[in-house]
C-alpha cells in the first residue's frame, strides 16, 4: 500500500507568503489536493516535495464568483461545484458551468478548485506509473514511452516536444472559447497561451507564480456557448475527448481538449460554421473540418470519431 512520505506543511497567511514559500526549490502548492495527493502518494516524479504550501488558508480572498467592470471574475480557489451551480455562470457563461458540472465526481467537485483544474498534470499512465518507473520526457527523461507503446488515450494531433500526453482538463476548453484571461501573481495570460509543455507540469507558470483569478469578458450579443464530453463513465472519468463552443453574432470559437498536449483550437471548424445557420448538416460539416488534420497513433484511431462527435454536439447546442 502506498503512503505519503514526510514533508513540511505550511498554512500560507496570504498570497505574498505563499509566493515566497513556493519560490523555494522543493515546494508545491495544495488547494483541493485532488491532483497533488496522487502525485505524492505514488511518487511519480523524480523528486518528492519537501514543503507543501496550503493555499486554502487564504481562500476567502480567492474564492468568489462576481460580475464587475464588464467581466465575470472567478477566484482561483472557487470550487468547481460552486461554478457549476452559479446562476450567473449558467446564464451567461454556459460552457463554463457545463464543463465544471461534468468534471470528475460530485465529491471531487466539492473540493477541487478551478485553479487546480487548469493546472493539473497530464494523466498519461507512463507519467503516472508509481516510483517514477518510466522517467519520461515530460519529467526530463529522453523518450515518450506512449509514442510506440500503449497510446489509446493519447494525442490525435501529433506530439509537442516529442510528448503525446493530452491535457485532461474539462474547464480548459471553456476558458479558451470564452476568451478568458488568467490573472497570476506576476501577469495576465490569455487562456489560449496558458498551457504548454513544461517539466513536469502543463502550464507556462513560473516557479512561485500563483493563479489568482480568471476573468471572462461578457459575451457579445447573440453568442451562445456549450460544452460536450465523452468519457468511459459519466461520473468521475477524465475525458476521452471534450469540446467547448461559443458561436453567434458572426463569430465562432471552438476548442477540443484531451486530444493534444494542450487545448486545441479547431479553427477549421470555426471557419466552416462562422456566420452560418446551425443545423445538423452544417454542424456535421464543421465537425468534420475540425478533425481533418487529425492523425491517429497505433491504438487511438477511434478518438478521431469521438472528437468529431463531441464537436458536433457542442456546435448544435449553440443553435
């Protein structure tokens, strides 16, 4: 049975202290803990953290959903369950509410935060093998074991830095299509630029940098948004593929996830549906265009059909 090794646990008093603590060589942040505790329990990384900095002790200042200055502002420590059931989010930012509601299980949504969901590690089983048995390229090793190995859940749009692991977040594509900005302790980052290949993470965050808030501009008149997901089990599972779409007023933003190393803007689908009446035929055509550049690995050709299906579903929901 796997157990946690010893570490120092610190309750951060405020953001400044959290930044200072997390700037140390072997310190990590914890909020809901739904990702980190598994990382630590199974010892999947090269190094075990010496210090765990608890951000929940500063949660009153980072746990909120409010409209202000023409933006929806969501604190990084806001629980996914609260986002899913917020009347403001459901009414104007539907894709975000639907994505939060489809994330994991009810119990996990009660503890998991929006900040944690967008910053989580990939779920490649080679990456997650206990005791770092596969020191893969995502950890600083020399190869991606999934490239020629078990890759049924991996990328259908090629590799990023020789890695075919996929981004598993359900909320990420909603942030992209809703044109969100991610506010950190150092800067503002457009959602589309937030995810990247990093060792061992999945974002552009630097050491000691913390997500504080996510801002969404008010949707333009006539724009509707929606989210669709396919997973092996409706509750708890990570996506095989998901999609968020925001369409209307002559514009279209469509984003797939769990199909590439980071959220994938389906620009060919956007060009296909933009300015057109949404119906079964136009949604089918757009979805086909959206996966026209996909290239399957040895074991995941089925994912192209799944991605096309969730894209069509998300587009039709914007009708």
